[in-house]
C-alpha cells in the first residue's frame, strides 16, 4: 500500500464528517420526509442553505424522532453560519445517540472558535 492510498483518520472537510457518523439502524423515513431530506441535500450542495433549512424543517415535522434529519439540520445550520441553531440541533441529536461523531466534531469546532481549547479537545 502506498502513502497516497492511506485515508486520513480525521475528516478534513466538514462534509466528510457525515461519513464518520456511527451507523445506527433507523426506521425508514416517511416518503414525504425522505423527499424533503433529498431536496435539502441537493440545495445544501448548491450552497442554498436557507432553502435547505426550510426543507429540513419540513422533514423534521414529518419525522420528529429521526436522528438523521436532526443531524442534517445541525450540519446545514453550521454550514450556513447559524451557530445557535446548530448547537440546538446537535444537542437534540446527542440526546438520541451520545456517540455521534459528527455532532461531537461540530461541538469541538464551536468550542475552538470561542478559544475554549480544553473543551474543543474533549469533544
């Protein structure tokens, strides 16, 4: 195996953090919620965060117990710059599953941005 083939242990880009999240079996989303989640994903990739957040809020109302939707809300809020909203959704996602890597990563980034280095390292 060459050095170029090695994958980094830590996500370099924020979008890569989603792939690090633990895979927990979750009931399938209702069809309308899944459509909203899919539209939100497309909008987020196009950097249309306000519209993506609206679609994710719809999905959240249709599937309020979905960890996947809550995590997507947290990530889209973070990427849009709405840190308070992101923190709220992160706390909700961690209430369901406290071992969510992406959520801890985002909390660490938030702590680091406030120069709370010890908290950032612990997250």
